[in-house]
C-alpha cells in the first residue's frame, strides 16, 4: 500500500472514514478487510495519528485490536450510536476491556445539524442507563 499522508509533514491527524453508506447496495465485501489493510499505513507512518470513524462498523472488533496494538491508532464512535446503539454499547465495553481508554472518542459530531447531536446525546444516556454503563 503506497501512501505519504500530508499529516506526517504538517502535524495533522489523519481521519479515516471507513466507507459505510446507508441505503441499498452496501458493498460489505469492500469493508471486510479495512482493519487489516490499514495496518500497513499505521506501520509506515508511525508518527501520524489515525482516527478511525464510525467504529469501523459493522466490523468493529478489528478496530479494538488495531487500537490496542498500534500507538498511532484511535477509534471515534461518531455516528456509531445512530447506526446501531446495541453494537455501540458492546463495542465500548469490549474496547475498554482491551485497549487504553485514552484511545477512544465515545461521542462525536458527525452531523449536519447541531440539534440532532443534542437529541442523540439524550438517547445515549438512555441507552447507558438501560444497559447499566
């Protein structure tokens, strides 16, 4: 995999959206190996922090291992609480058991309107209480 992220030279963080799009025709075969494929970039650019968006859904377990084993990998759960709240709860519990808590952003702003972020935060607290988090 060839890459020279601008972030290396400009001290920025690379954000990786893992190509999940809603609607019919989601090409899951393209997403299946995102976690493994990205390891080459993480090794090649060790000084560049990578933030992986949407918890790599629906293959979130790979992201737990990546964040545990690569110092420059971070997980962002933005939009994850909307995609699948139950999977988000499982992911967060598993992440905190396996990887450093400093490597996860549990609530992000991947919204077009700020009002939806407030309502989603309310849902998150409701889910948290329901599952005893």
